């Protein structure tokens, strides 16, 4: 499915939030389609993570609306947003140290379990059957992500890049319709970044939409269908990767304006500008 064929899944309509006198996100509007990878980029402090927090219910917008699959989810609590099908990873790894890869991934299935807590304590037949099904599904996912041979390893003993993939697996096992990735390539080497690109495209091809914040432009340009660039909380450009790569406002936001251009004397009357 191409970006043009995607049905709208997420829509932000003029979303903003103010912290005291600071407007961290200002009238931000964009959409994410089904089976689409959208990049949200901008310099440090542009408001990207704040926008994620507005979508996932960590912050409540002070203006605008957030819509997901036709529902107005503005101000929903994070657990309710997750139940609707939006899951995320974070800038810093948040795995359960001292636990195996498999147990970390199984922790992502808590919203999908049908058995009550007391059935787990009593190890009822229904609870045991469900556990077998969930473990089998988790192992199949680990196999797709080439993590199955590490299923019983303590995550604390694994390289940083592998831990990133485990965190991604934990988000995927929850069955998201929209996966929000906050700087997933942070700290990865070139080989690990290439593996991340492959995984993101594989996720998209499985019908899961991805909203990506990332500073590594090689990752952004290689996996996204559409890019939104913000600066000081406001959208300054959006379009295809090629369009964004050459957009003057985007270049200025990242590199700054040449001071010589502003300080140059105005041409005299009759001189060419």
C-alpha cells in the first residue's frame, strides 16, 4: 500500500499545549495513514516528544483535537489510548533488567490477557492454556525479529542495539495499530541502524502504521513515506522525504541562517539586488 492509498488513521487538528508562559506545541496539524511511516523531525527542543505525549495521553492538549480511527481521543488517559491500539517506545530503554528477553516481551501482552489475576495465582487450566498461546506467539515474533536464540538471556547482558530491538518487540506484541517510536536509532551503530530500517519497513508491511521521531536522517529518509518538520512547536514543512531534504525552512531550522545574509548592506538605488 502506498502513502497515497492509505486511509487516515491518526489526525491532529491544531493541537497545542502550554506550560506556563511556554507554548511547547503550537497549532500542530498532520495525519498518519494506515500502513504508513511518518517521520516527525526538528531540531532539539522543537516539541517532538511533547507531541508524542499529547497523542498518547501523557499531556492533555490546551487546544485542538486528536482523532484516532474516527474517534476523538483528546485527553484520554494513557491506558485507554493503549487499549485503542496506540503503543510507543521511549528515548531511554525501559526494559525489566534481570528478566529474560521472553519475559520482557510477554510483559507487553498484559492488555490482551483474558484471565483474571486470581486465575494466575491459582494456575487454573484456562490460565495455563492462555499462557501457552501467548508464549508461542511471543516466540514467533522473536523469530521474525531474529531474537529467538536470545529468548532466555537476561536483557541486561545484551548489547544496547539488541535491547532496543527487544523493546520494539515488546511494543509489537501488544498488537498496535499505530506504533510510536521515540528516537529508536539513538546509540546504534551503522549495522544496527540498518537492522532497524529493515524492522520498521517489515512492521509497515504487516499493516501497522508508524510515527517516528528520529535524529538519524539516514533512518528517516530510508523508511518514511511522509515527513513533518516542526520548530519551536510549530509545523514549518511537510511532504515526501525528497521534498523535506531540500526545503529551505528545514535546512535553516537545522543549520541556522547565514548571518552574512542578514548583515549585508542593502543595494543602493540603481544597483542590482
